[in-house]
């Protein structure tokens, strides 16, 4: 277990300039499997938006309410009319501010970084019982998308705790990805030929999965299903206070969300080639361990 998974920064505004030393520190920490931590970087929630900080804002069909910046639409919300407009405005503003933060902090990534979905997480994590262990984020895992193949690209996420009562959001951060992968990779079976093509053809996945996607999903599922691993795996508990923000490659860092309610999250995608050190990506680590190419 790392001595401390956090790399702290003092920024308290989304558009503050960062020094070259800060930028270098941030990218090296991220690619090395650490969590960038901004204890005093809060997202300003307006009075009208505070009304949306309720589990009742969700349609209860999904754990999150999502916003697609490209389509300009919100999914998973129960509210309509002015309520939906407030949600859309809040999430759209968060998407903009996180983009501003990363452009200032990670200029090396700017040209290649792709902004994906924004999510609002209105439900209390503790005590919530997902229908499947695969969807239980209280279990240690590295992120992989079942229906959206990444084809080796990175999953970079920004989180902000917006709990109005001051309740922290508690995470567990696990062992290095190399150790995590070595633990489960020997039991991962090769993908069945032709299945990825059929899944894409029938719209089960948004594009064809590579072997990398297959392996990452297997690692995700096997880790969550392994009760002994969940009991005994090394981890560091981190309580992110209300008003704090953190940034992490969630495909690289095994993590679990244990407690907390009301958070915003923004996903970005990054090609491996855009990294400062591509050899530290899950794709390259898995290819070294497997001894073969997993994504073209």
C-alpha cells in the first residue's frame, strides 16, 4: 500500500494559473498512480441548484444522473421543466470548470484530451444495495466500461464533493495496478472469437471491443467477485471533505467509494500516446505481463 496516495495542491479557484513545477508534478503523480487532491477547490452551487441536491432528483433506475456535453441532454433525472434545467445548468457549468482546470494543470494533455460524460451522484453510497456486484462501487476495482470500449485509451476523472451538510466522501485506494493485474490476470480467459464483432453489430457495445477491453472488464469483475481480496487487499482510506476536488486515472488506481452523498464527476478520455510516459498506462502494463499486443 502506498504511504500516501494523495498529491496535494493548494489551488482554490478553477482558473488559477499553475507553475511549470506544479504541472510537471501533477502529470508525474497522475501517471504514477496517485490522486491529485485539492482540499479547498469547491464547486459553487447556486441557491436554485441546491434544491436539486436530493436523492429524489434521480429516476431511481440508475445510480447517477448523467449529462452528455455533446448532446446537451440529461439522463436519469426524475425532475422536469425548471428542475431539469437547473440540473443541466449545474452539470454543464461543472463540465466547463473541470475542463478549465485540466487545461491549466495538464497542458501536455490539452490537444488530445476528450471530454466525455458528466455525472451527478445524488444517492448515499453507504447501505445502497446494487442489483449486481459488478455495479457495486463499494468494492475495490479499476474502471472499465462494459458498453463503451476504450481500446486502450485512458479514463481520467475529476470528482468534487458538494454535500451541503459537510459530509465527507470516503474512498479506499488500493495497491499499484501492476500488483493488481498480476493478481488476477492469470485467471483471465481469452475473448471468444467473433463475440466482439457481434456485440458491436447489435449495439450491445458502442464500437468493437479490443482484447484490452476484454481483459480490463475481466479484471474489474474478478476483483469485485473475490470476497477474500475485498477483505484482505491493502488499501488506504481517504475522507474527501465537502468542498474538495480530486483527479485520478480510475483505470489505473484500484479504488472503492465507501460513504458519501452528493458529488459531481467529470470523465475525460486520453489516448495512451498522449501520456508523458505511455509505459505506465494499464494497456502497456498488461501487454508486458501478457506478452502480446492487446489493442491496435
